């Protein structure tokens, strides 16, 4: 079975940064969490603003919490704001319900963790997360 090692987490981050450079995006911050929501790796590009660690981990944590990418949470916040407010409460405010949190699955469907990216638009953050995950040989689930 494939696992999410520190080396693979760092590969995801580097590939996400490469995608950001190709697209001339603003400085990104990337968090990679294991399936239990524990930090495996975090890096931020020079020029990233404050609170980016909290936002990136919140996107990934939210994806893990509901078993879907944070784009699903974004849609739920519009359709069922009471549900997302309750999730925020029970998680101690750790969930950030906007795109950019993407689940990492093995090719055989096993949940390995999640990536959260922040720094540019939510759509661009998500694009870089997907690129990083897929470049590392995993399956990305954006929601």
C-alpha cells in the first residue's frame, strides 16, 4: 500500500509551487496533512502574508473532516450555512470552507491525507493542489 511520506509531501509542495510559477500566481502557502488531520509538511513562498498557515491547514482539515474537497464545503456554505457554521463550532474554528483543500487518495482509493493551499484565488489554489497531488502519483479529489 502506498503511504504519504514526508518525501512525498514535500514533492507535492514542490510540484504545487512549480505550477504556481508557471501560471505567475501570487505567493502560495501549502500544508499537507495525514488522514487524521496531523501536519506532515508545510512551506510558504517568499512574500506570503500572515495567517497563511492557518488558512492552508484549515482548507485541508475541512476536506478531511467531511471526506470531500473543500469546494464541496464552499457549496455547502451557500446551500446550508447552518451546517458549515456547526462544523466550524465543533472543530474549534479549524475549518476554512473555500476551494483549495484537496483530498489525497492512492490509486486504489485509500485516503492518504489532504493538501490545503492559499495565496491566490481559491480556484488557482485548488489547481495547484491538484497538480501537486497528481504529479506525485496520487489521485486528487477536489470536491
